[in-house]
C-alpha cells in the first residue's frame, strides 16, 4: 500500500566548497533534513553547508563505503537519499521524487546518472545511463561493494523501482583532474583487492586494460562522445592497468605511496 514518507538527504564531503551549495540546493524542497558528513574539510565546505541549511557532522574518513553507511546511521528518517557532493538532482528527477514521497511503494528507487566531463555531457563510454540506487528505506539496504566503487546493496527480498529523470554528476573540470584521481582510485582498489587476497600478473594488467578500452570505446559507443570519449575510455583503461600494477607491488611487499 502506498504511503507518505519523509526523506533524509545524505552527502559525504571533503573540501567540496565548489560543489556543495549546488548539491544541497537541489535537495531543498525534496528532503525533510539534509545531513552532510564532512571529513574535516580545510576549506569552506562546513560553513557553506550550514549556510544552506544542512546539518553537518564531522567524522574521520575511513573509506567511501564506511562513510556513507555512517551517514545512513545518522539519518533522522528511515528513507534516505544519498548523493556525492559533486552530484545534483535534475528538475525532472526532483518531480519524480516529490511524487513518490506521497506515493511510496517500493523499498528502493533507482535512476540514471548523467555525467558532465570538462563541460560536455557524456552520453556513452560506459558512463550513461549508469543507473544507480540512491533512494531507499535504510532498513532494506546499505552501501557495499569494493572501495572506491561503492554501491547500494538491497536485501534479496527488497523491491526496487525506477524513476524518471537524471542525477547530474559534475565529475571533472579538466583532463588532468581525471588522470590524477584515476590513479588515486586505482590505489584504493588495489588495497581493497589485497585485503581479499586477490592476485595480479602482467597478463592481468594488459588484458584488463585492453578489455576495458574495447568494451567502453567500441561496445559502449565511446567513439560517439568524440574527443572526450576517447580520453575517458583511454583513462579508464589506464586505471584498470594501474589497479593490477599496484596490486602486484603490494603482493610483492612493495609500497604504492
């Protein structure tokens, strides 16, 4: 039976003064509380968040999954809407969420994420539709996966429906930012794989990167995104290569710092 619900908007942040206001403002009128979990930012993230009406809790960063689950644990309401600081709700998605607030039927809701890269909206390259579950009853799911590629994992019996509208993702303002962050994410992935006792080899380094490029550029039509599609697909392939290269060093007792 459909029912009305209240929603806690959850955002994790660290030094996000360029993005945090856009993110919070997109939640106004939709969420009944907005909670920012800040990893002790050294810029104006905390002050800007509070000025926009968000409640801020400072908590040490122990990983994307851990921080997002901590945010869920601090939510006032059972229904939570989880965003990253560089994301915002599109107008169409806001209308969809406003409708199901008074007509809540499922345990979770998913919607497409649309990424802006260096000013261009990316429609292919494995980056769209990039469907995510971000709105859910916190008693029916939580964050899981492998850092930094976290995802909402619902209980086996949970029901999930899809909403119309895009979650807008303002990812990278420059190619350099993408390349630097991809190396950071590759290290995080390698450390997570090390904990799972996974192995690496030169063959895995080469095959994983080659497969990733062919998959994203050819089969997922990255070539239709033009120059930036090529840059994205090559950088994704390089990230896959680095992930196994870092893991190989870790398994050989070497540092990756």
